[in-house]
C-alpha cells in the first residue's frame, strides 16, 4: 500500500493519553487504530525514541496533540506492530522487539508485517 502514515498522540491529562495510527491523513476519518490506557504514554515515548534513532519519523506538530509522519516503507510495519501490542501485558518485551524489528535480527520480517497490515485492512472491508 502506498499511503502516508501518521502517528497522532493526544495527552489529555497526566494519566490519560491516546495514540492513533492514521493512513492517508491526520483527520479522524483516516484513523486505522486507537490505543489508550495506562501504558499509552510509555509505549509512545519509547516508540518515538526508537523511530527517531532510525530516522523513520518526522515531527509535523508537537504539543498536547503531536503528529508525526512515518516513512512510507516503515508505516505498514508500525501499523501491524500496534495491532499486535494493543492488548499486551509485557510492554518492555514488545518495545525491545520493535527495536529488533527495525534494525536488528528480525528486520527480515518487515515485508511480512507490511503484508499483514494490508491483509487486515482488506479483511476489515468484508464484514
């Protein structure tokens, strides 16, 4: 899929935050996934650190609502990754997995992750 991919992070207060994965734009209509809960800020901050270090993310807007553009070849990988960790309990393991997925031993799984996102989007169209 050739689209633009965005991470949108909203900090509501000290305890509440939401993370959105958008495909095609930053508005609500292009939202593919929403993460919220007590670990959302931890997930976002560590993901941001990993993605920044690898040069895969560009800030568009920062503040209480932060918007980041994700590089086109990495966007589907991040989308699938967020689907996988949506209900996880061991966040540290999965954040280490993201690091390995982007630049480590698991980097060869990138194509598989991209195909999984495309399949998930296609399957969601067939209710």
